């Protein structure tokens, strides 16, 4: 196991101890628990079936750390869920196609611009909207990725496994009209690969827990000082 994977395991253990009340977003769902690792044989079968090769850092995580569970937002999806386009409603009739190239290298979005107002001609307006949505929500826009994490509210985080963005994590937020773009939800400025993304989540979470604890300790200290200052006058005699 490489050094980064060891660091990740140590940080996850530390976070689980510090956040025993599951105060951080999504932790109540995964409770900092990782599923058992998956065998390299199962990964190879997945790769052959889908005509892809998984990024090494993600593969090493699956084999040595865990196959889904604790992770950013609502946690990591197991490899068994990697082809579902919608992680909220896992429909076997609506699957990703990682065998084709991922189309994007820059953030992508479209805006609906009808040629008339809805009040002018509702039927024509709805026809134009339908045509727009057929392009905007075309499944080919997510070719070349597998789903690895559910952000909630219809937003998914996906790992590019085919194309120029190979190994980077991209967000699908078309449901909120925000298109498809490199993942920046954890505060990273540039594009990010799987292990760096996962460790960034751990670092952010540990910082937040430690900051919260420091604020709580400071509040307790202030309360105690105030109580000492306001001691009743008869206790001085």
C-alpha cells in the first residue's frame, strides 16, 4: 500500500473518533464506515466488460482501502453502482457508457433561449423546451465516466475513465442548470484526481471538526470566567 493510502486510512480513523456525533454533512449516512475492499479479479471483469481501464489511484483504493462507503457528501458509491446515471433513482434502463470518450475538457453548459414568450404560444414554447432538454440531458454528455459519489439534489460526481480528462473528477449538475464541470466542491482551484480529492475531503473535515471544538472550548472558558466574575457578594465574606 502506498504512503498516501496509509495517510488516508489514518485520517479517516481520526475523523471517525473526533466526529462521534456525526455532525458533518453526509456522515450520518455513511458513519465513516468503508465497505470491504474488492478483489482485483472483480475489477478486471468490470474493466473488460466496459472496455476501460480504471485510474490506478482509484483501483488501489478499491483493492486496499474499501469499495465505497465513507467519503465526501453522501459517501462513495461501490463499483457495483458505478454505471447508474442517476444515483438517487438507480434505474437499470438509464446507464452510463464509459466505453466512449468523455466529450469535455472545459466546463460545459447550455441556456434555454426560446424564440417566444410562454404566454404567446404555450405549445411552441414547450416544443422548444423539449428540444433543448433532449440536447442538454443527452446521455452522451456523460460518456466516458463512472459515477463515484452522490452530492444529493440530483448532482453526481464522476470519475473520467476514457478521454483527455482521464483520472479527473467531474460534476454533473445539469439538473440545477449548472452543466457539467470539473469538481470544485471541496475548494480545490484546479482539476483533481481521485486520491487527492478524497484526502482533501478528509483534511477539510478534520479542520472543521477541530475549529468547531476550539470554538466550543473558548465558549466554555468565557462562560466559566463570567460565572466567576458574577460570584454573589455574600460569598466574599
